[in-house]
């Protein structure tokens, strides 16, 4: 069961905000800059709630590693 979290209302109830932040939380963003501010407020809410996201795995590799795998595959096929 998925429960809809009213993070905006929880944030409004927990902190004191200036007029702009209060307006953004109640009415939503109307520009790219305002959407960034809402994103920052969302991160603030997650910190208040103690929510931590799992770090993404390191999926990077170097060209040398990739090239070695290709060469090893070529040797196995020969």
C-alpha cells in the first residue's frame, strides 16, 4: 500500500518560513528558479525527518579497464 506523504504540509507545520517559501509550499512553483527552491525545501524536510537516501553505486570504469575486457574476450574467442 502506497501512502501519500504530505511533506509540504508537514514542513509548513514544523518551521517558520518567510512569505516566499510559504507561498511556494502552498501554491507551487511557476518558474525554474522556484522549482529549485521547492527542491531545497524538500531536502530540508527530509533532513528534519531523518530520511537518508542510499548512496548510488560507483558504476564508473576507465577506458583501460574496458579495453582489457575486450582484449580478453578476443583472446578467448580465438
